[in-house]
C-alpha cells in the first residue's frame, strides 16, 4: 500500500518520527516530497511547487495532506504570512481540482492557530517576543468577560493591557487569525461537498479562554451547521497529526478497527487536565482513538492493543523538574501496580503501547526505571513521551496500529529511539546542557549560534552517559547514535541511530 504524505513542516517529529512509525511494517510505503522542497523554520516552503508535486505524484491508495504546508508553506509560516483572499481561493481551487483528478481518499489537516501565554518570537511574529504574554492575556480576559464576566481587578487589568499593546500589533495578529479561520471554514465546506474525505483540526497549545477557545467555538459551530461532525475531528494536538492521519488512512484501506483498552497509572489521572491542553486526559484519549479509527473497549479481554497510559497523580510538572517533583506523583499514584498490569497484559498475549504523559516535554524517570527493572522495555510495541500529552498520545496510537504487522527488530529500534529522544534527551540532558554547557559557547536555548556541531557532540556524550546509567537490563548493545539541531536550538534534536534495518 502506498500513502502519499505531506507533513506540516520539516521537523523530525513530523518527518522522521512518522517515517519510523510506518517503517516497522513492509505493508506500507510512505511517499513524501523531496525534503529539499520543505522550508526552514520561519522560511516558508514553495507551496506552489509542493502542490505541483502532489498533483503529479505516482499513484497512491490515499493522500494525507497538511493544509498548513500546502497553503502557507509550513506551520510557522501559518503564523507569519500576509496572504490574501486570492491566495485562499487558489488553494481551495487547487484542492477541488485535485479531487477531480483522483478518486482516492483525501485526508487533510489544518490547525487552529495557537496563542502562547509567554513572550517569545522564536516561533511567532517579532512583536510576540515583547508583547506575547500581554496579547495572550488580553484575549483571555476579553473572552472571559464575554462568557463569564470579570472581577473588578481583572477589568482594570484588561484596560491596562489595551492601553499597553500597540494597536498595529493587535490588528496584524487578529487579521492573520481571521484569515486562518476562513481557511478552516472553507475546508469544512469541502468536507460537506465531498472534496475532502476526512478533516483533522488539532488545537495547538489550547486553553480555556482566549483566541484559541474563540476559534474553537467558531469552528465547532461551522461543523455543526454543515452536519459533518462524523468526518471532522477536532481535539488538542498538532505535531502528532501526520501520524494520526497516516494511521487512519491505513485502517480505512484495510477495513480493520483495532480494539484498544486503556490502563491508567493513577486514579485521578483520567480526570486531570494536562499542561498546554484544555480538557481531561480521558476526553482527549477518546477523541484521538476516534480520529485514528480504533475502537475503545471496556475490558482488557476484548482488546487487541493495551494502552498503558502514564499520567500524573494530581499535579503535572515539566519533565526537567523531576528532581523536585510534586509529592502527588507518589502519594496519588502507585506505579508498581501499573507496571504489574503492563506485565500481565504482555503475558496474556496482548500488544502493549506506552504513552508516557506524566510530565510535559519529556518522559518519566520512575516509569522508565521500573520498566527496565522488570525487563519490559524490549517487550512493548511503543514507548513515547514527548512534548505535550496529545503529541505523545497520537503517535503512540499510530505506532500501535503499524506494530501489529511490524517486524520485532524495527519495533525494538523505535522504542530505543524514543527512549533516547523523549526521555534521555528531553527529560535529563536538555536543561542540564542549557544551564551548564551553552553559556561557555555564547549560545542559548533558542539560538545555538555557530556552535551547533560542537554542542551536538557534547549532547551525544551526555546522552550516552545518561542512557548507560539508566538502562541496566535493556538495550545492552553498544549505543551508537548522533544528534543534530535541525532548527539550531535546544528544543528538539534530530537523532540518527547507527543500526542496519532488518
């Protein structure tokens, strides 16, 4: 089976990770544009050339497309563009012409534009580095005022913010959001008319009030009015959507609906709202399972796949804060029982995938050590624990789908890949290097200057040292890998495992 895939941008999480998820099986060939056609961070890809590539690509059984890449030139360009109504009509017209030339299923992803609550221009317009937190807070208070009312203190804060932020920045930001919202409306219409078979709308860094919540309500209204709710999926997420769509395309082609049963690491966990998201773990889980085309079942006996969902006890923290973790990671969570449940599922012949969402932006050391101690790391089909909960969840579910027909050595390699990246790098090494290594190079978290090669070599050394200290019973072969910095910053790395595929 051949699936054409155009990612939302060129980062490893949207390219390498999806390729790895699919490559565990020989049943699927992922057809992607040449990587030199992608843009670079804020530099937009040539979306006209990418559209030509899609239109002339070899025959495939499904087309999985990112509107952010094919309309704006990438995820970050979708937050920076100055596109016009004519640009929108050309993009929508191209999708209609694509449908006219093929009858294969068309899966499309489009984002609800995020509004970070912090000031940084690393991924946003330049002025967001100065006024980002204020822009977020202003919209938060405006939305809250409309829906629930404000206290007197909040009213004063809103007045102050409206005087503080230059009006031209608000106009620029809101004009772009309105354009992006119009794209989403047009795509929903294309679902109604049958041009798009299935539309995915992840919400990037969502919150209860503010721009994202306003846009979410607007999109939900459009979905309801056009009665396309069975073919449009909206939920928290972003960088996992490529894996979700490819997984859905594969299941639709095979006609299979794998049954999945979750086991949780804490009692309150399913009801908690993860950092960077707007709803409880359990509600996002239902949405992601539905979007990818799996079936949620109520007993482990029914399940083809067991989702081992590692979540907080009551309070969620960043992964790099584990040395001073909240006490409820222990008092409101009993990991030995969770680990025993994983072991029993494996012993009963179930395939187990682990979503490590106890912390944001990296894996849980206690969980990984337990899995290593019980010799379970090389028996599971997937381990992932990166960025946000829904990034982890979506890619975990996708891996579970393809692992069912996967080769064991490739599955094992992917588990190692994510243990090294999601846990060893993101949780242990990353912030230690930011504090202890980068200053000597004159670099910082967002900009490695001209020192990326030297910094990556030091990252390799520290990651190997940390991995050998953690993995006492698993992956005992010599660990050979190299990292690089695809966006010349510390947030992510590109990880190259030096292993031959079997």
